[in-house]
């Protein structure tokens, strides 16, 4: 709509232009989320697991260590469910 108006030399309200851009960005983001390949998801989870493991090795607080252990278990469970 904005592009059509610009081609015809018409003026469009300022808020309308930004709304159109925001809609386009949201649409592109939705497409990226829905098409994440399993390999990319696995890699993301593996990297997260390495990060959590590294934090666990240096954690001082018992409650923080327990939280990290639960996080590792959740990551392992999700990794096991991937193809």
C-alpha cells in the first residue's frame, strides 16, 4: 500500500508507513522461526549445553548448581527427542 502510494506520488500518514514496516518485519520473523531446520536446532541446543556445562564447572552457589543441573537435564531431553 505504501509503495503504491509512493509510486503515484500520494502522501501517506506517518504512522501508516511505520505500521507497514513493522508488519513486514514481523512476517519475516515468523517465517524464519517456522522454518528452522532440525540440524540448526540441534546445533543451538548443543551450544547451549556446552555453555551450561561450563557455568556448572565454575558455579559456587549450591542453588545455582542445582538450577544448572536441571537445565542440563532439560537440554539433554530435548536433544534426545530430535531426529
